[in-house]
């Protein structure tokens, strides 16, 4: 692992990384920092202490101080993630200013390790805040305090989302149903293709009605919501990395029409595809 992972003098680190093929971390590791891991694209398997989790696009992994963890590949497909490591001391001034607020303990709870019952809009809020922390320049005098305030705000939002997920009665926030686990991985690998409830149900030899009810009960999202979320994430990546037209992006991300793509994308991100491209380029230019 990179030295920043273990170095006690490094109180904050954030990084976005894309791997084109499956990557298997060689061993478990632990560090005196908390960790927020956001899966941007693809599917990974995450091991924390003695539990295993399937992490799909839009999912968040939360890890406490000194908890053993590692990631593993699911197939040979590409994946993209943002990881943020930070110590409690990094937010010392903020936690002292708000002594009645617990910013950290929820990160270590097993039931909060996998945050997956969140909407596409909530996923994009998390992604945007992490991306903005990446974009902050260290040579900007306002940069360090701004980054700390953004991290503290993100932690409070994640805490509320964990509480909401717990209220749903899920088993520790994990996908505990084998069929739903496999369906999510299948969608992550085939989102660019035509996907219907019937087609997916046939892949797993179950009825569409049963799959629809099971998926909603397990994830608190409809199958269509989940598929659209995966496709929006893929479209965001294409808009950020290419100069493809909106129609081309829509097709590559699995949307059948440009009009449907624009509606779903705007609903999920708050931007039209064109506005999102302009926003992304402006933010990167300023950074």
C-alpha cells in the first residue's frame, strides 16, 4: 500500500482512481484513520474484519480506525472509485467547536459498513462533495479550511443516511440476498445492453414479479431506479472523459432514446448533460 495509508503524520488523503481490469489487493491492511470509499463505476468485493460485501456503483463503504480491510475483484471488468482517508485530529478544530456532535463513531459500526439504500440523487451529492474536495488546491489559502468543512458536512450527511438505512430494517446495510447480489453485479456488467425486468428474471430463472418484490425489499430501490442509477453513473464518466455527443453518450450508457436519457440525467444530477459537461470542465479548469 502507498505510504500515506499508514503514515501517522498524514492526516488527510483523497484520491480518485480507475482500473481498466480486475485488481486484487494482496492482503488486508489497517491504519489509524477512518475511510470513506465511494464506488463510481463497476463492482468490487470488500472485506472488513470478518465480513464480506458486494460494492456496486453508487455504494459507499465506511471504515473505522484500525479495522482490517481489503478489496477484491469481481470478474475482470474495469472499476472506478474515490477513497478518502482521514484522522480524527484532522477535524480537531471543528469537533471542538461542536462538542455535542459525534462525527466519527458511526463509521466503525458493522451495520454501517455498506451504505447502499440511497437514491441516485443522494449518490450524486456524495460524489460531488468528494470530487470538490479533490479539486481544492493546496496552495489556495482558503483551501484547507474549506476542505475540512466539506468533510465535516459530508460526515454528517452520511450519518443521517446510515440512520435512514437502519430504519428500513436492513441487515447491517448489506445486500444479504444472494439473488439480489448477483442481479446487481449482472446489471453493473450489462447496463449498456437492453435490460428489462423479464429479461433479467429469465437470466436467474425466477418470475419477474418475484424479482421485482425481492429487489425492492432488499435495496429499497426499484429495479428500474437501480438500472437508471448505474447508467447515469456511466454517462457521467463518458461526459467527463470524452467529447462524445449527448446521443452517443446515451447509447453507450444503455439509454434507448436521447430524450429519456436527458430526463433521467437531469432528475438524478440536477444538470442537463450539456450543463454537466460545462460544469465539470469549469471546475477542472479552476482547479
